[in-house]
């Protein structure tokens, strides 16, 4: 079973990495494949409650590959860890079949509680370089998490998420319409203040002009009264 898993990992790299020339090169020279091979054996010992040996193998793999996969993590078939330096996968993480993980990715937990505390990735999930997926939740099938994104909430199937914190921007390749923000921001506050000042200036000018007309009307009325008195 372990040999079959190793072959599927090699095959995945050969199919999805344009730089891979042949299976022999992938098997001997790709540290992502090496990390997965070490992990297959470490996970077998971990499943049989031989925790010290499992962790020892995991630490040796970390030393040689710079990829840290806890022996308790469940890894599917056909996984591609591309480049891989700095990848950290926690104890209760689950990675589905045919996932692609780039360098600097963290599948981490939040809090200090026992039990399930790391994410679960579905099948065909792509996690960009430097992305962090933190917490115990499900990432659906065929999802894409952009480079350097920080995902803190579950995703449905076929979703593309970007940003810090990560938010969905596409579903099945179709962009999600942006929500119109109704909250008052500093920019809108400054704009509103400028409009109020402009209105105040306009009102002052109108008041000045109105008082000028009133003075002219009163002067004309006074002249008419004087002329009537003289007659």
C-alpha cells in the first residue's frame, strides 16, 4: 500500500510539474516526494501507537527536506508538494487526493485544546505559496487559496479565496459581485465635511446677497416716501 502511494505521488509530480522530465528524476531528486515517502512510514508507526519512532522519522524528514509533516496528519494520494521549503502540516490535518501545496504553506491550528484542531482539505485543492490555513474546518473540493492568503473560515466547493483574512472572490471561475459598503469610512467622512463647508459658504453668499437686495428695497421705499411728502 505504501509503495502504491509513493508511485501515485511520483506520478502526480510528473503530470503536474512542467519541470519534471521523468519519473526516476522525480523519485530521487524531488524533496516534496521525499517528504511524503518519509511521512508514509512515519504515519504507519503513528497509527500503530509507536509515537517515538514516528516522530523520530518525522524529524529526520524535516532535517533533510525542510518540510515538516506531523506523523499524525492524513495525506491522500497524488499530492504535489512543489519546492516545499517551509511547509508545515499539523497533527490533525487532512489533505485530500490530488492536492497541490507550494512552499511556505502552513496547515496549522488555533488554540491549545486537544482533538481536531487543523484544517481538512478536499480533493484537487491548490494552496499558493506562503498561504496559511488555520483552524479546524473544511476546505471544499477544487478550491484555490491564493499565495500569502490567511484562511480562517471554511470554503465550499470550487471557490477561489484571496486576501488577509481570505475571502471568496470566485465560484467555479465566475467572479463574485462586490458588496457595496454602507459603513462610514474616514474618506467618506472627509468628503461629507467638504460638502458641508461648501454648502455653508453658499448659504453665506446667498444671505449677503439677500441682505443687499433688502437694503436697496428699503432705500427706494424711503426715497418714494420723501418725494410724496415734498409734494
